[in-house]
């Protein structure tokens, strides 16, 4: 019998410790780079879970997270993070595909996201997937790059 692969599902309260661990591991290195705490490390994941905005990628263990927020005419990809120990398995691509498919299913014509300027590898990944930079701004002391993809 073939392995069905990881499951992407709404997060449950029991997932919150794993979510916090993944966020800390995925974003912690940026604190040393710019001396500021990235937005995802400041988020309230219990509130995100309660609002139905938090998703997890689970292959028997939670390996990735996704925060999706519906906006006016778009779906905001507020956060996507993969456990650094599980990177290179295509999990990030799976979560991005899931987010874009969810936007299409709900009739939203665009995906939006933002990332820090210092996260150049993320900007390159998003650009390769068809996201275009719309603007830059500084918020909470963080220099952010905003991007959008029409679906």
C-alpha cells in the first residue's frame, strides 16, 4: 500500500506546542540578523487556531504551519513555516499549493503575502511562483516586502 503523504488540516489546540516550536526554529535565526523579532514570532496562534486561520502539515508529526486570512478580494498568506529538520521534502510547496487552491475554491482572485527584506530566499521562492512585489513598508520596525499573485 502506498504512503498517502502528509495531511494538511486545520490546527487543533493540541497542535499549538508544535506550532510554537516550528515558528521559533524557522524564524529564530532572523533575530540575530536584524536584532528584531519577526512578526510570526509575535503572533497569537491560539487565537489563529480558534479563528480557523491556522493549518498544519502533519506526516505523523506536525512539520509545517500555514496562517491564512481572508481579505477583501484576496487571501492573505500571513505565515508559512516548515520545521528546519523537515525542509527539502517539498512541504513548503505543498502548503503554498494548498493556500492557492483554497483561495480559488473560495472564489478569491488573488493571494497576498509579505516577508522581511532580509528574507531574500523567501522573496526568490515567491517570485518564482508568480508573486510580484507590490510595495515595501516598515511596520513594527521590520522592513517588509509585499507581494501579490493573481489566480
